[in-house]
C-alpha cells in the first residue's frame, strides 16, 4: 500500500487523509517547537510551508477531518518552561501570505471591498525581517517587561535579556503612559559571521543562520550570554497603548523613531497595489546588499482607523499581508493531461509530470486551470507565457509559490518533441459522454449531464456530507464512493442516505455483514444519519452544492427567507423575472459584439426589445426577483444559478425527495431585546459612517432582517444621501424612514 505522504491530495481516500493529517500535525508541531522554542529548525522554510499547504489542502478536501489542534489555527509555539510566562495584553498574531502579484492585487481588492472604498488606498511597505518577534512594555517611560511571541497569547519573559540590546531604549521621553513596542530581534550578516567564528574558536556550537543565532541568543537563561551576542532590533508595531501614537501606520513608525527606536529605512508609503509591487521589486533587488536576512515585504493599511474597521480573522489581521519572495522553480516533462470533472460539472485539466522536487517537495501534478491557460491565453484573451501553448511531451517549468497545487510557469520550446500536437480540449464529458459547453463569459467548460454524470453525482454527494454541510459521522468520501457503486444499497442522490436504514432492514444482505462494517459501525451510521434529519436551514442550502452558493451565501439566504418553504416559493415566483434578466443579458451581449455594425446593431436592439416583450414579467415576479438580488451577498449570478437549479425538473425532484425526510431549522435571531429585533430593515443611498456590509452585520446581530428592496413587509428604511426610488416607494407605503444618524441613535451606537 502506498504511503499517504507520497500520494497527491486529490487521490487520498478518507483513511489516508486522516493518517496524513495526523502525521502533518505531529511534524508541524515538532517543527514549531524546533523553530520557535529551541531556535534550531530541523526543516527548511520551504518544507515547512509545503507541509502547511498540504495540511490546508487536505482539510479543504476533507473538512470533517480537521483536527481540534489543527496546525492551520496555530501561531508560533507554547512558551518554554525555562522562562516565566507573560500574557500579552493584545495578542501577537501571524500574517497571511501573498506569493505573487495577483495575491497582492486580490488583497487590495478584498480590503477595499470590505471597506466599501472604490478609490486607491494607501499602504505601508516594509521589509519582513527574518528574526524573532519581541514585545517590550513601557509604563511611565520605563521598561516593565519584554516577552517573545510564544503562541500569540502567552510569551516568554525575556526582560533581562532584552535590556542588553542596544537598539532597545531603557527609558522613553514623551511616550504614552502605557506603550507596548513590538518588532524583530535579528543579527546582521557580519555579526553572525563573527559570532560563528568565535564559537568555532571556542569549540562551541555554531549556528545555521542569523535567525537561529538571534533567537537562540535572546532566549538564553543567562542574560550575560545574551549581552555578549550582537543582537539588534527593528521596531515596526505596537500592542497596548494608553493613547494613540498617531493616526496612520507611517506616522506611528516615525513616532517610534522619534522615541529612540530603530525603524527600517526601507519602509515606504505606497498608493495602491502597483506602488506596493514596485517597492517589493526594489527591496527584492536590494535584498543581497541589506546586510541582514529578510524573506519578503509586509504591507499594511496606512490609516489606523481603517485597520480598526477591518479587524482580525482568527489568527491574522485583515489589514496586513506578507508578500513572500518566490519559491523555487524546477523543470520537468509533462507526461499527460488528465481531465477531472467536479460537482458543478467543471472540466479541470491536470498536468501529470515526471516527478520533480520543487521547494523540497516532490511534485508529480500541476494545475492547468482551463483550456485557455493550456492554449497560452489569459482570461481576457491576452497572451500568457508569451503565447506559448502547453503540449504533452513538453519540458515545462513548475513553481509552487504557496499554492496548494503547483502551476506551470513556462514551456521550453527548444525541447518540444517534433510530434507534439496542440492539446484538443474535450467537448464531451470524459465521465458520461454528455456535451461539455462553455457559456459566454465563463472560462470553464462544463458537463451538461447533471445527475446522470457519475463524477458530478459522486462529488455532489461528497459535498453534501462535508463538514460545513450535513457532516454525517461515518459517511465520508470513501463511503460515498462505495455506496454510489453498491448494487444492494445504492446511494445515488442525497435522499437515498435517509432511506438507508429502512432499505437495509428490507435487504437480505445487511450492511453489518459486509467487509469494513459491523453491527456497531452500521448502527452508528444509521444513528448519525437520523441525527441529521433535523438540520439548520443554511446547512441544507449549502449541502445542495448549487453553483456559487457557498457557506456565506447559504447563511444569507437562510436569514433572509427564514424557511425552506419561503425560499422555494420566492424562487418559483421570481422565475419569470430570472428568465427576462437572462434574455436581456444575452441580447445586450449580442449588441456589444455587433457594435461596429450599425445596421446589425439596430436589428439586434429590435430583437432585444422583442425578447423582453416575450418575457413579460408579472409584478409579483419582479418584486420577488428584486428582493432576491437585493439581499446583501446575493447578486444576479447566484440568483440565476439558484433559479436554474430549482427550475430544473430533475434537480427539483431530487430536492423534494430529500426535504421530505428533513426538518429544516430556521436560523435564530442573534438578539431579541434590541429596538430592531424582528423588524425588516432596508438600507439605501450612501452610508457615510459604515459600509453596507457593516450595517447589515450590525442589524442582523441585533435580530433584524435586512432586505434589499422595499415592500409592504418593510418596517424601516435607512436612507443616506442619494436615496432614490426606494425612498419614494417607502413614502408611498407609509414606511418609517430615518437617516444614518437616526439609525445609529436608534441602536444606541451598538
């Protein structure tokens, strides 16, 4: 049997995945201890990053197997028992990572989207020092204590050692009464070489790199040893403060410099992602001449008030990211291109490679994204890789760059076999033979077989039982595949799961008597299935595996409609409007394509008007559609996907068969004692003191239902500047209307 460690994530079965998660948890825990606690890393950064990415990939594929002590949720390592412990007043978190320009652009886009800001945003860019994180607490200008990061919540007390570092002032003048200064302890290349020379002359242990030397020196139980080591400190952040240092990140760094701390001279203020990437290139080019180790560039939103609004995820801030320097590249031969079919019918090409080591990891597969990527075209039709296509037999350059699945970066045409032919992307599904179509504007070709396609059916079932959906104990991906192929107790669709117990009772060949099963395991499975007959509405919606309907959207829909019956009725009612919306979109696209031909353009405009007339929309359908797409988080793309799924006779029948076995539970209001609990609220116009997403989240936390359209069911309209038709309609219906200040006053600034 193959070792799970050598198997590609996509090929792991559930037992192998569980074993691999156990192995990775142990390995990463040991690596954390070696790196953070013992200051003696046993594996390279590339190997460590590769293991974390593999762990994350397995958790993404088997979310129900995620361990309670998952390395994904860990920061650093527990403090050593050799030091006293200090609890950080403000947690010391790690940073999310960016590995290429697209990640940086996406970081900027996500920040601006969260803030509701269209224009460019200012960031700081600073070198990411490869050292040991340290926080120093001052009270009344004097050092109270200093601590390492530890596990983010509790660090090691290294106060006496920190006092020996020349870059750390003993006293501060003009500082806030309470100030925690944070930064990185490091060692310069020259000092590191000199230290190792002295160590060797004394017959003592030498250090592998400056980071190890700096960390080991700071974490000495004897401060005299630390004092003899040439440690340095860059200040770049802060924890608890009794008064703000400044209004911006850049000004706060300058304030720290004024207080006597050494700050990095390469820290720059950058306007937008283009400026960040230019600064990154400048630092990368100068990397070898800096005299100290860095492993990337850190970007932070400059406005501290915006940092506060963006807040934190579980282990990382939303307002900062570390742009790591590139991972290793490697060349290898492309031996085959396989097509995999996903639960939404997407045909995904995968490169099968002659195994090669990239960044310390053996790689045998790489993603090829879609047919355009193989052909050397980008999503917008522009050339990628200089327009070079990818062919079987090619010599290709592979890079990992932090991705779960490696990518093909380039092709060496000089080594292309003479008989290598352009890859013909299939136009029929390799699993079921159904037509595979590529819709207008979609980069992906999809199988049209739906439930008759075994690949889609199995992947949908795997999704249905995943952790965020029905999460049925004992029914994982491996069991789903076995039941799908079973002749006696087949599971071809979700409703079949809930008839398993009865079918087993009626079947002469009992599940308990089969290989891999017994009385206990079969009984446990049936009980686990019965426990899911009552299910949260959002889990049911997510579990259906409807395209574009992720966890967040499922929760939005559940909160908005409150019941399965209300949602299905609304989608049925809105169907004519959905068809009209699609017809208008198709006609508009045709008009754009024919814009250069005035005569044809006029004919198409007439055709569009005719298409709209043929899709006359009843008023109630229009209102239901407006209500659906007006729900925050539910746009036209998802709305059309939902409408199509519920209008498809086969899919709808499968849903009805499933729901007949279930009791969907409506989401509970998060508050019942607020002035808006139970009310339907609509926001319109421009909100000046919060984004629409923030307003929605706050209203829902107070027990309100947020709608995107005004109707007789609306209780309150919050209208900002620019409010238009919604305000007019609210006035006609006699609905109470207040401005943003009135809203904040109503909810008590909550």
